[in-house]
């Protein structure tokens, strides 16, 4: 499996945030995206997730069992700033919904197993809104486990987590990579991974002026 | 609020939710039995009584319509008293009482509206008229529904209780309007015939079934109200325990 | 009996609404009892030394 | 997809859900009409079907702006957008859930309001029937507005303004079918069939347009 980006460019408003950005990620490889605020880390992840259309270039996902022309976003898990969970529903209902909605092939955990993995078994019956920010984030991570996707796109995944949960999460990413997965993370924390490429975003690569010239 | 306090009164004894639950558990079976008895008696009396020479057998609708209408106003009065309890003494049980009464009030008001409509069709030839009595009862129904919606829309039950208490008290002006609308305005609805100055004008033949039914409905209301209050207390207890469970879970894992 | 439809109709509607109210209270009570049991099974108990904690939610 | 339907229905019933508020708004809006036009029963029965229809139209717009806004606020929208089932289908199921939770209660409440408006039994039945058939169209049109307004901070009012003009044909044929059922010379079936056609048309166009808007509104 190979996730490759060729000559990506994206803009916010009239500013090109990055341009001509290329990389290849094979099985078990990770890319850590760093840079200051506003340098386009989130934008890059959203472009790869298919949530934003790139200004130029393209993202492809190829490999065994992948039909040519398949959209990369179908092979990605996206963990954004927001947790994609409903406060009114219980944790179990939330996870059960995403498990059944995202479906996907083998390699996925049960909801109970996923909750145990993030260290929060036994409070699945609580409404999501009752949990603390860190607990909410950990269950958002559990969403990545209940349906299998080869590519994980992680936007500040450890924002609300304490040191222990940080380590727990790094372990999860490692295991995902060991199983042949791919991870892209925009983060400041070192995740303690081997085989990591680092991409430093600088932000602002010029005003997109040629349209009006 | 421990029981070895000397200053304990009957009222504050009741005010402890745990005691209240025990009391409800003791009273509720008796109250339910009494309610069932009174309902059966009321129904028997209602269907054996003679018909009215003017209104025929439709007068039997009165035996449920009038008690339901009384109850719809009494329920609001109970809520208004609870609202005072909420605002003045900040008592949690008063919150619970007001919240539990709202759906019951809506139910009884709906009974009064529908049976009134079913009575009006053969008597007045129309299901509904926009006269003062009917309109004010309909407004009461809307107020009940609005209070239910308000309670559901707010996350924090204590805050919801205070906000709806204010609304309940403001809405209480509607109750005297309902009661006296038949006297103040000249309406199609017949004037009060039981509770009025100078004794009831209603024939004893109709009075007995009506009174028994009124007692039955009142008992029914209190039985349901107590049970609904118990449910609400349990709901809040569950919410509190869940929050505690969430805190405990992170305490356990956070090390 | 004249106007039987209206009379039985109103009694039927009343019965229906009363049954709905009773059913609501009863089912709600059962659901709460079940939730309490679930919490109990999960090992979360009320601290009986503080009888107020239920209502101060 | 059934999971999405069940989740949306659960959300609308749980605390803070909009199902009750819609019906309440409907009751209130229709109940104030007699205060405005006076309690003349003949007049009320004449304008009744139109009033009930307008009330249903306005109250089904209520809460429609939250259809995608709520999903966006907690990030669920991103995950929904990324999924490999066609987005059109996702939007369709969300519309269906929204209609079941808010549109259907309006239909059920409408006979009660028909009685208040002193409409006869035929008119009440006709209004109810036309509402069953016509109100899904309003939801589907509303979904487009909700999708367009999803990126706006305060989209609520804008959704109504965007959607109301589009919903006018539904209103016209719904009301004219209701009147045709009561007044003799006009045939009931043609406007009713047009209403059905409108609903089917918007059921196809609405989710597609909403999906397109959602794809482009992402930031």
C-alpha cells in the first residue's frame, strides 16, 4: 500500500498556504507534520482526507486490494480537533453508531475491547457529555479502533491528554504501524516512533495572484 | 440534614429525598388501590344515574369532563406552590414536584379539552368555539407543553427549575381567568354549577357521581404525581452517580 | 342511549390518556430502576452517609 | 444507514431535541390566528386549511437549520463526508429522520387544529393527507438551505429565508388540493398528484443539491 501526494497546493482565502508538496508513505510508515500555528498542518490533513479540494496536485492511494480510481478518503480515519461524538448519547451508542456506519473489513475491535484499549472500560453506559475533556478525547480515539482503516490522519491527537494517555496513544499508533498501517500526525508531542518522516510546514508560499493578472 | 437534629420538623423530614422515597414506597400501593376503588365506584354511579331531561345521556360526559377540568387547574396550582418553594426556599423536592406535575397537567387538560369537544358537538353543534373558557383552557394546555419543553431543553435541572418556576408563577394569572371566564364574559359554556356561592345548583342525582369521580381523579393525580416525583428523584440520583463514575474512572486511570 | 358515540368516545379517550400517563410513569420508573441496577452492577454505589447527594445533582 | 436513522431519531427524542418544540410552535401559531381574525366560525372554516398548511410549513422549518450545523459543531460532519457511501444517501437518511421526528408529529397534530378551525371532517382528512404527502418536500428543500448555511455562524434565520420561496409551490398545491376536496367543482386529484410529484422531485433534487453544497462548504 502506498499513499502518495504529488505537487499538492492548498490555499486559505487568497493565500497559498503550501505548494508543490510531495511525499510517499508506504506500509508501516508515519509522517509527522510540524510547524507553527497557521502554517497549514490542519489544512494538509484535511486535503488528504478529501475534505478540502487541493488547489493543485493530487493524492492517490494504491496497493494490493485497492481498486484503481478509489478515493483515498475511503481508506482514512480522520481525527480532527472535534471529537465527532454526540453529548446526548451514551459512549456505547456513539461508538456503536460509528462502528456500524463506518463498517469496514476485518481488524476492527469490539466496542468493549476498544474502550479497554483506551483505558476506559466500564463507563460505556455514561452519556458522553458527562465525561471530562481527556476522557472524551480518549473515546474519540477509540473510534479509530472500532472500524479498520489503513491510514490514520491525526490532527493534534493528544491535545487534551495527560502524560499517561499520551503514552497509551503512542502505543496505539505504533501497533497500527506494526500492522502495516500508515499514520499522518500534526502534533508537537513526540510520539516516539521509528521510521518517521518529518515534514516542517512553513506556511505562506505566496499570494495566488496570477488569477487576476 | 441528619435525624439526630432536635430542630427537625415534620416538613424537613419529608424534605429529605431518601425519606421521601421511603414514604412514597409506603403510601403508593394504598393510594393506587384507593384510586382504583374510587374510579370503579365513580364509573358505576355514572352509568346507572338517570339522564338529564335537557341534555339526555350526554350528561354522562360531565362525570369525566368536569373532574378533568378541575384537575387541570389544581395541577397548575400544585405547580405554582412548588414554584414558590423553588424560588423562596430553594428546595430540591419542590423542583422535582413542579417538573413531575407538568406532563400530568398536560394529560388532564387534554382530557378536559377532548371530552369537552365531544360534548360540545351534540350540544352546540360544533367541536370547538373560540370563547373565553375554551380558549383559556387551551392556553393552559400550551403552557403545560411549553414548560415541559423548557425543562427538557436545559441541561442543568436546578437552573431549569428556577427558570420554569418564574414562568409558572407568571402563568398563574391564567387560572382565575379560566375559573371566572364563564361569569365575566357571556359565553356558550355553561356557568359553574357545583362550586359557587349559595350552594350547588346541580341536581343531587348528578352531584354524587360527579363528586365520586372528582375524588377518584384527585387520588389518581396524587398517585401519579408521587410516582413521577419518585422517578425524577431517581433520575437525578442516577445523573449524580454517573458524574461520580466518570470522575472515578479518570481517578483510577490517571495515575 | 342517545349520542352513544360521543359518550363512549369521550370515555375511551379519557381511558387512553389516563393509561398513557400511567404507562409513562410506570415505564419511566422501570427504566430508572434498571439504570440504577446497571450502576450498581458497575460497582458505583451511593455513599449512604450522605443522603443528600441524590437531589443535589 | 439504519444506524444513522436510529441515531438521529434518538437525538431528537433525547433532552434538548426539537421534536416537541416543533409541534408546540405549530399549535401556538395556529391558535393565535383566531385572536387576529376574530372567532367567526364560518370565516375560520374557510381559511382553516390554508392556516394549518402555513403553520405546518413554518414549524417544519423550525429546527431545520440544525440539521447539519449540529453535526459540524462536534466534528461528525467530517467523518460523515469522508465515508464511502454516497453522500446523497446520507443526506437523504438524515432528512428522513428529521421528517419522522418533526414532520410526522405535525401531521398527527393537524386534525386537532382542524377542529379548532371549525373545518369539517372531509377538509380535515384532506389537509392531513396533503400534509403527509407534502411535508417531506419541505424537509428536502430545507436540507439544501441547511447545507448552504452550514458554514455560517448564525444560519438559522437565513435558512428560512432561503427555503420559504422554494417551498411556495408545495404550499400552493397542498392548499389547493385541500380546498378541492371540500369545494365541489374543483377536482381533488390533479393538484394532489402534482403535490406528490413535487415531493418526489425534491426527494431526488434536494439531497443531491445538499450533498453538493456540503462538499463545497467544507473549510
